[in-house]
C-alpha cells in the first residue's frame, strides 16, 4: 500500500479513537500518520524500513508510542478481515515501532518526518560531502540517493558532487560512489606503506 | 665477524635495498670493497655496521620480517652549515619531481626554464640553470639541440655524476661546466637561448648514484652525501651566478633525487590527471613530508601539483575532484594533509603535437609559432611560470 493511503487510514483511525474518548492513543496515532504523509509516494514497507534507522529524539511531552502500539494487534485483526494487505501493513508498522515504544510519539514523529522529507539536490550533495570520510554514513546517504532519486535528479547530484556527467542512473551512482571509493583506496595505500619510504 | 659472513650478510642487506639480482651483484662488490677498506686501515670503519644495521628488516606481528625505515632516513642527518653572504640573494631552487614516471617532469622543467630565461633576459636578471638528474638524459638532449655535444666523451662522465659525487667546486658550477641551451629553427645552425644553461646527465649517473650511496653506507661519513648538492647550490658562487635553478628529478628516490630534495627550496609535482597518477602524487607527497620530519628537506616549500598532458577537449572534473580530495584529506586518512594544492586550470599543460614536432629541435616553448594551438600552449606555460613565480617570490 502507498504511504499516502495508509496515512489517510491512520488519521481516520486516530479520529475514531478521539471520538471514543481515547485521547492519548488518538494523539499518538495522529503523530504516526504524519510520518507517512512525509513520503506519500513510498510504499508502507519502505517507510517502515526507514523507521528502524531513526535516531532517538530527546524526550518531550505527550503519549508514548507504546500507547499506539498496544492497539495495533486489535486494529490488525479487525481491519485485516476486510483488507488483508492493510492488516499486514499495520502489523509491519507495529513491528517497526516496537523498539521505540518508550519514546514520545510526537518527538519520534518529528524525527522521522525530518528523515523522510524529500531532500533537495543541494542537501544530498552537502550530506555526501560531509560524510566523505565516514564510510557508514556515506553508505547510508548513497543508499538514499539510489532509492529516492530518479535519473534526472541522480545526474544532478553526480555532477555537483563528483563533477562527472552521467548518462544513466548507474553511471551517476558509479560516479558518486567512485569519489568515496578513491579516498578509501588512498587510506588503504597509506596503511600499506606504513610510514616507510620508497628507498 | 664481518669477514666470515661478509658476502651473505651484504647480500641480504643489499637485496633488501635493491631488486634481488642487483642486490647479489652489488653484495659481492660491497664485500670486496669492505675488505679492501679494512686491509687499508687495519680495522673496521666504525660507522659501517651501524649504518647497515639500521636497514635490517624488523620483526612484525605477522611473523614475517618487515622492511625498515629506509636508506635515506638513516641517522644522523646532518644538514651542512652554509656560511652565506647576506648581500647575495638566497638561492631559488625549484625541484620538479614525482616518483611516478611519464608524467611530464622533463617537459615541464625544460619549458619552465625557457620561460624563466625569457623573463630573466627581459628584466636583466642572471641566467637560469637547469640540472638534469635523470640518467636517461632526456632534459639534456631536449635542451641542447642541433648536435650531440652534450654527451660525455668516452673517457669522461656526465656533469651530473660529478655533481652528486662531490667532485665539483662551487666555482665550477657557477662559471664553467654548464652548457648553453640551444634550439634549431628552420634547419639552420643551433641558436643559443639567452640566459638558459644546463648541466647534463647520462647513463654513468646511474652507476654514480649507487656508488655514492654504497660508499656512504660503508662509512664514508666525512660529510653527509644527502647534502652534497645542497652545499654546492647554496654556495655564494652559485647564488651569485644564477637567478633560478630548476632540477629535473628522476622518477625514483635515488641518490640524485634525495640530494635534489635536500637542496630544493621549492617543489613542483607534475602529474597526469588520472587515477593511478593522482594516487602516486599523494604517496610521493607523504614521502617528502616524511623526509621533512626527519630533517632531510626541512626548507622545501610546495609550489603545487601541475597537471600535464591534458586533453583540451576532455572533461577532467571527476579526476580533478578526486585528486583535490586526496590532497586535502588528513594524513591520518592517507591524504596529503593539505600541504599542496592542484594548480589552477589555466596552468594545465595541454597535450599537443607541438611537443612531438619540436622533438630534436630543442625546447618547445621558444619554438612555438603563432597559430591558435601554439598560442594556447604558450599561454599555459606562461601561466604555470607565473604560478611558480608567485609561490617562489
């Protein structure tokens, strides 16, 4: 299911909880719905995958995620009867959120929205530049480029970051990764030289 | 102790320094030389074993022995104290070097020399001296066109051999042995280039470099061979004779190359803009910095990295970016730590048929005509000279 449709469902579910007087749970589900609104064209499964990488935000007020997660099995059982794929997505979401149950829903949603909101070309380039000497972070951003950008945008990032003209998305990714890989090669060569001189 | 194991011992030590077969050859000669020295003086030269012990392989975590710190950083490193006349401008010695071959060192040296000589003539300054320290003699051949007069006669060695061996007095370098650079235009007789002289090299230099190093390792410690050229080129007589000295260094860290780095005041590193060459630039800079730390070339200043053989129609953005990354990367991550930068694109020396067409006729720069391509090449050589001049001023 697309994130946009899922967000609509979660908002409706949150409304229902609010009308039933379950305000903390309603608030938590509204916050979760915001996460899916941030990446409307993505699949729910893709968004859930990103949720696993969110860095824990600082504590703020409001209900915890656990208050929402607690209702997920019931929602999944109920909705899944009508539409199995939706039930599966609810279950997937609950699984993704479970490790963060102790966090405040609103703060977590803010952090997730910041991570999921589309980046500009400049942001991709800046993030890649900043991560040049940090292999793990560079790989993370590179994967985002791979997943999130189509050919025209990937070409622009390759030109701005690696100063190379790409003809295909594969070319663009090669150029971007190549700049990082060349620095890794330099570091490896220096380690092999071990401070010795060539004489 | 030494006599009983001498050949095997020398062989092992020298095989660590040279390729195996050469090591074996030299080992036999070194052992003979050592025995001769010993018989002459009746005892071992005290420094010889110590110098060679410093080259021995070390234990490593892998269980296999590991190469040591290298020949040229053997202690003690003793830079000479040169008493200089404060009324004579200090020496400007540009070393054009890169441990990778085929990157345009000789072409850059010759053409920069010709441009600086042109400037020296225009402003009434003293001549420019080019020194060829690559035994192939390419710079010598390029600079002295219209004959083979630069080749040493059968019973003599080339200037470079005498230069690194310490045979020459400063006055020899200042007044006598350098040859005027010549070009040949329109098939006529050679024309001397004003204000440009060259000290030539040929294949005897290769032997001389090994000999000087071995003599030093064996205990010839009256003076530090690494600084022989420095003593000569920073002398009052040479400083007074030349406004600038440019040294074409060989693509290996030979005796000549080390003497050049120890003598140099500035370092220019030519490179091709491709992946292996840019790797080699960074590795070379790291080696120079290692020598600097050890006190071998403390005074040398990086002018920068000069791109050569650049296709004027090519797109080099990717290669430039990667080279800049490597140059700027911290030394802890294998980079050059920002000590040198890639010189601006206006200084790039383009690939040009002019270099091929002027082969045998002398240095390309003074032979360039008036066409569009010649004008572009002339401009880039002038831009490079200006960039070097700014750094050296």
